[in-house]
C-alpha cells in the first residue's frame, strides 16, 4: 500500500470550511487517542491535542489494558492516534505490545505523536511496520520536543515555561494536520546505526535494576505511577513496608522520577529527576488503573 493510497480521504482546507458544525462534531468524535506516559509529558500532550481537536479524553494504554476491553474506542473510531515518549530511540515496550495485539483496519487513519528530549530514531517506522504487518499503515507522524527526563542538569523554570509555550504552538499545527487527515513521510534512520543502537538499548529495556535507599518514606507514589503495576508496598499489621517489585519492569523510570524523597536510583544513576509540572501522580495513577478518564 502506498502512502498516497488514502489521499482520497484527505480533506482540503476549502472543503472543511464548508462542512457545517454538526459534521465537524461527527468528525472529531470519531477520534480515539491512546497514550503512554511515564513522567507526564505525553499525557499533557495527549490532553492538549484532544482539547484542540475537541476529541474525547485520551485513553491510558495501561488503564485500557486493565479494563479488559482496550480496543473498543479504536474499533468505533475512524481516526486512531498514539501519543508516547521516545524511549531508547524507539517506542515504549507497552505501546509495542498494545499495537501488536490491536485489530486494525486499512480504512482507518492512524497517527503517532512522539514526545522526546533530543531526537528519536525508529519510533515512527516501528509503528508503521507493526500496522503494515496487519494491512494498515501509519498515515501521519510528528514529534513534540519536551523537557527530557534523562538530563544531567536541572532545567530552569524559564526553560520549562518556554518548552511549554513551544508545545502549545506545535500541538495547534498537529491538530490542524490531523483534522485534515494529512499524510506525511518519515524517513528511517541509517540501518547500521540502528542496529548498533538497538543492540545497546535492548538489554536496558526490561527489569531495570534499582536500589531504594534509607530516605524512602513508604508513601507509595512509586507504586501509583508504575504503568506496569510492578511495585507493591507490603503491609505488616498497621505498618506499610518499603516497596518491593516483581519482574514486569519496562524500565520507563517513572518510579525514579516521581519519588518525592529521591530514594530510588539505579547503580549508575547520574541524571536529575523530572516530571511534567502540571501533571500529578494521582492523575497518572487513576488513568493508568482504569479505562482512560
Ligand atoms: C528510559 C528513557 C529513554 C529515553 N530515550 C530517549 C531517546 O532515545 N531520545 C529522546 O529524545 N528522548 C528520550 N527520552 C526522553 C523522553 O522521551 C522525554 O522526556 C519524554 O517527553 C518523556 O515523556 P513522558 O513524560 O510522557 O514519559 C528517554 C526517556 C527515558 C525515561
Ligand atoms: S515513592 Fe519513594 S519514598 Fe515513596 S515509597 Fe516509593 S521509594 Fe519510598
Ligand atoms: S518499576 Fe519503575 S521503571 Fe519499572 S516499569 Fe515500574 S515505574 Fe517503570
């Protein structure tokens, strides 16, 4: 299937101008936006995009998986979007599994929005490949540069605010493109370099080894924000004990970043802690443990 096969459904600006209000409503409510987020950036982007499109609230991928019916919104939508962080030069593991198991249709319009701090490599092509294996394709892809959660220096408030302003402007452009069902081309990075990057990152994608130090307050925030439900705080009588984890870790680093005591780190932990300034851990928790909003 070529990228231009679907040009018949591309709406021109002029055509959209003449669509009455009711039709616009139908158009935007045909959208299902799924997101994965470790430190809140992708949640903020997904929410802002949904608001710009007047689309239903974005759906948490971990939450939808727990609901037991993760794909019902996508089944009823004509446009399906994925918002996620670039992690180790590609898509998060949970998003990969989610798309792999998703029933898809060549009649639907698929878009992907990656949040990133420096640059991506394979994320859009990886999604395109997963969709193409099942007869659909990725029609539109765009990146939104956000504050990084693997930086070595604490960003200033001014930098965070500036990035937020840039995000809003970028999302208006993206919303316009998605509402017109525009298509675009996303080049794949150099194959040799990709292989090297993959080899380097593959081993780091699962079961992150981390330590919890004496500053732990047993508050449970790490368990709340973990999208893999990998952390538990056992109880002994009235006492809440220190967190323990099982083997479902996807190395997203959410627990490290959200811990208010800075008590979690990896043995080689160098970078600073960051999470999106307006997202709360309870918000991530409630959306990650039920079907979306
Ligand atoms: C484990 C991990 C790997 C990352 N790898 C990349 C990367 O390869 N390229 C990049 O630009 N940003 C990378 N980042 C930064 C995130 O993509 C970026 O901060 C993103 O906006 C975080 O989104 P979230 O808050 O929704 O999780 C990485 C972050 C983590 C935690
Ligand atoms: S978030 Fe930090 S302080 Fe709270 S339970 Fe987890 S490790 Fe302990
Ligand atoms: S244990 Fe921490 S790093 Fe692993 S999946 Fe959960 S939040 Fe992410």
